[in-house]
């Protein structure tokens, strides 16, 4: 199949409820709500893209229906805090016609608003050039939060390692292995993989490491961190533009 003929479907899930932060998907980071920021990034993708907004929030539909190609008014059973994102993906794919197994699904969750177009274009290029089935963006965990340093309490209320097989660590410089976490910037799947998802990280998922700090919003502190990082990025852009050409 010609690489340029593959469709890219960008799914933006933005439900109304949030346990950690009320009206989360309508909160602003910088000038825009986090839902609008996800849409704006999708619109900058340097390949043709079909943007789908899945939501149960009438305010989101009212504000953004004209900025996307398809709005899915999500059913209540797919709009709870327990609703797996994999079922939201499957629901969206059932509503889109003329998909082939080699088309691509890009998932941009609004809760990771510090993404930029370079992040997204990178994941698309890797997906196509390396013929991957699934890719996710990840970030390196600081060694002070490495699993070797995690603790729990036993039945006697004493501290013990979280993993009983963890080596004895005196300081973090002794930790040589690297551990990563999903930062939510982007996930991407071939449609044939997405149609059978039971996890956002299916077997043989490839990855791209994000080498800067980003926020993934679950609560008020995360929101303020996202705003701080957004402000820092904009200040750096202004400073860079103001520098004389050397």
C-alpha cells in the first residue's frame, strides 16, 4: 500500500466528568482550553488528517464541533471514570467508514497539553517509516523515584522494599537501569491493531522518548504545572526570536 494513501484518523477523547479536576477538559493552559490545544496540534499535522472528537459534554460540542471533522456524542456508559479508553477507541472506529487495516489511528488525549507538533509528526514518521503496529510516547523516571527505591509497609508496619527482589541501594548513583512512564503526549496504532485493543500498550509497542518535562493533568497541581511549562516554553520562544543572528 502506498504510504501516502494511508488515512490518519486523529481521535480526541474529551468527556465531561473528571474525578480529580472539575471540568478538566475545559480548563485553560495558556490562551486555550486543553481540548482546543489538542485540536490545534492535530490541525498542524503535515499530512492529511481526519479529526474526531468524542465527548458527552454539550459545551465541548457547542464550542468545537466546527473545528473537527466528526463529533461523536459519546454514550453515558463510555463516559464514566471507569470507562476504558480502549472501548472509546473501538466506539469511534465503528462510526468511521471506509477504513483499511493499514490506516492509522492517532490518539491525542487533552490531559497532556504540553505536546507540540514536532512530537506528533515524530510519532507519525516513525510509525510509517518503521512499519510499526503501535507506538507510545514515554518519559524517563527520575532515579529518585526508581522502583528500586519504592517502599511499602508489611504486616508489622515496618518499611520493606516494594519489590522483594530489589537490590540494596544506598544512593541513586548506584541505579543503572532506566525506567519510563507513559506521558500521554500521543499513542498511535494501525487500524487493524486498534480494532482489537484491550490495552493502550499492545504487544510489541514501539516508543519515542520525550526529552523534556511535560505534565499529564489529573488534578489542580498538574494543571498548574502544565501552565508553568507552557509559559516557560513561550518565554523561551520569545527569547530565541529576540536573539540577534550570529
